[in-house]
C-alpha cells in the first residue's frame, strides 16, 4: 500500500469522520479532501486481504495492451473523437496521474473517453449542473462522479484544462458551474428586486428584506427556476464582493451588493446574468492577488463589470500592500506566461511589482 491514501472528500457526517480517524491515525485535510498516512505495518498487503475477501474484490484483469500503450492508444482515439481539442489532448501525454490511472484501473480507457465527453459538455452548460447529472450523462450512473477514481480524474482534467493545478475542488467546480450539493448551493444578495417564478408569479420578498436592511439568500432551486427579475427601486449598479466582512459592510451602508463567496458558484453566475438582462452592471471589489483577479474575470463573464482598486499612489493605500510570498509570485508568473488573453494582465503585473491588497484591508478605503 502507498504511504499516503486519498480517502475522498471530507465527509459531512461527523460519525464517519470519527470512524476514519480511529481507523487511520494520520488523517489530515488537504484542499477539500481527506488524506491518511499509513505506517509500515498498515502498508503490509496481508493486513488488507480480509477486506478484499469481505467485499469480494478481485484484481483487475490484465488487458491485452500494456498500460502505457493503452494510454497512448486512448489519446489517439480521443483526437479522432475530438479533433478540435488535439492540442490539449497532446498535453495529457505528460500526466503522471493519468498514467497511474491506466496502470491501476481496468476500465481506464473507456472511463477517460467518457470523462472527456463530460469535459466537453460543460462548455455548453452555462446554467450549472450537478455531479449526479454529469454522472448520469457520462456514465449512465448518477453516483459515478460523486467520489472515487473517476471524480479524481475529472478534477485532474479540469485543472489541466484551466491551467490551474493548485485549485481546490470548490474553486474548480464553481469555475465550471458544477454543483456538488444543490441544497447547499445558494447566493446571498442585498438589492431591491423582485423575481418572476416559472409559474408567472412575481415575488418581492428580496425587496422587502432590502427595506429592512437585510440580505436575501436564494437557493439554487429558486435561482434556477426564476424567469426574470425587475428592480423595485432604481439600481443600475451593484457591488460584487469576494469576501463576507466587506459584503456585511456594504449591507450596513445600504449599498446594493452580491456576495460571490470566493469563486462564484452556479447560483451566483445565473443571478448575475439575470441582473445583466435588466441592463445593470457591477463594480467588483475583491483581493488584488491572482485568485482575486481570476474571480473578477468570472464575474465579468456574466455581467458588465469594472474592478474596484484604490489608487496605488495614495499614501493611505500604500501602507496596506502585502508582499507576495515566493509561492504566490511563482503561481502568478506561471499564470501570466500561459494566459496571454487574460483581461487583467496589466493589473497582475502591477501586483507583481507592488504587492497585493487584501479586500478586508480596504474596507475603510471603499467609497
């Protein structure tokens, strides 16, 4: 057994987490996943054989092709199926994770073809889609992508396509409009609007909360089923806030605002598109590091937007700049070299030169 095991997403059930902690003494959380370190005794093959027998697990049958040859053959097959993605498929040759997948999984070839079909389908799914729907679409199994090796490979392919190898699963899924749990996916907004339901009824409770100085929380189901919005008071621009404390300040100031909660999820993006249909625009307020500008770029895909950044020359602003760590600088330089069409390139270069502003540090500077 390997020295480290990735057990899967961090379980919501505390009893499950406690059981895993008891079974594996070295559990730790890393990028939204639970990992366990195995000591020498736990890595011995004989210790796991009773589990293999209990669950009737059998070794994967050997394929006619060696794993590396089958991997190369599958990539050639993908290029025939998706010729427009040939350049991206060529980069998969260098993926050690995919090579390991082919060495350990008997269905790796068919799985990779199905996963690539899922990847392509996401480009034409702007309204958001759940992991269960993706699993049903790609594998005829709603549970296929909720966990396990297939989900790991899907995340890997998404990271490779985005050129963002360090994104955790939450940021990654939000970027692609993938909904892990439709009941916990929502948008928090403070604005004087009403919305029309699928049945044609207009509901104005977000406006009534606005009058009380309270933000509204709309579930993914609500956002997905509404057909239009209208402002009950003049509101041509709202502020999109990356972080919670600045959003709270905006509500206190009675400024129309929407909380992106980091990378905007499908509910946030869908509601922004509805706002854009009313000819509204937004002022985005967030961090000025790499993630902050990537979040801003995703907001800008859904509504006309300008980015708020205090003038760097002002004395009261300069004292808030934070130096980039070596890792932040390396990530940013890599991103700049591989994303020549990114709309905030000049801003990122300024961050490289001057440091970055954390949004919470600019609360008292916001006007």
